[in-house]
C-alpha cells in the first residue's frame, strides 16, 4: 500500500482542518489503519474499503480532532503485504 497524509479544510469547523490518511493500492482488502499522537491512539472516522476496479483497494481515515501545533501525528498501516507496520508522520 501507498500511504500519504494531507490536511483537509473543514467547512463545518473553524481552525486548521483535519488530517486525512490516504491508503491506496493494496490487496487483499483486509487492512488496519490507526492514528496516533505520540504513543496515544486517537479516534478516527474511516470510509469503507473501496475497490479501485483493478483488484486493489483504497481507504481514507480522517482524524476526528484538529491537529495541534507542535505535536507529532502519525498514521500507522498494518497489512499482510508489509513486513512491519508502515507509518507516515505529520
């Protein structure tokens, strides 16, 4: 899987927006995606796993709370195709 983090503006909430972890092009569909701030796991909103039409899948996982300046956030992906969890940091 390929993993990227982006900042998505929020139309309903003031502030910097929300962090979105995009996980693309993975197979099989079973996958675990978690957000952390430091060592603490955070609550998220996730889409269903979506088929791309070429036997691969994608998943979007949105952090529920706005990111705070000066803190490190990470999106951690666990998948059978990975030898160890894959993390991206913000």
